C-alpha cells in the first residue's frame, strides 16, 4: 500500500511540475511578444518623430521670405534605428529599414535631394532649394 501511495504522489508531482513548466513557457512567450511589440512601436515613433522634425524644416522655408538659408543635420540613424529617406514630388518619405514601414509627410515643392548628414535649405525667388 505504501508503494502505491508513493507512486501516486510521484505521478501527481510530475503532472503538477509539467503544468507549471507549460504555464511559465506561455507566460514568458507572452512577455517576449510584448517586448518585441514595444520595440517595433518605439522604432515607429522614433522614425515618425524624425519625419515631423524634417517636415518642419521645409514648412518653415516655405513661409519665410527670400534669402532664407539654414543648415540642418539628418542623422545616419535615429535612436539607433536605421531608415532610408527620399523626396518624391511633394512628399518626404522615411522608410524604417527593419520593418519596411513608410512614413510619408507632405512638404512644399523642393528642388534638390535630401541626404543623410548635413543639408542646406534656402529660398530664392520663391523657390526652395536643398543642397
């Protein structure tokens, strides 16, 4: 009788241990997914923030008088996130390299190409020039 009772206790312990391990794995997986989602959200917001800052540069140039000249820096990466940047027609496009998410910002018509690093924007004859 003692042997059967010990065997039953051992089986119950193994079953409970299995349930605890499975529960912990589900819990850790859930936390991992949340952390990954937070990193993606952080990257999305960082690249969007950079886009708004750059959009402001172009909007200011549009509103000021001729003779406006300003040099601004476009970082190689922003908050450790890599991105690509282009201007197509009247749109500034920032694309997150990791997630391929495009952020599109309306800007006034600009003559020139934006690049990472130092950029000079000026307004002459009512036209905005870049670099």
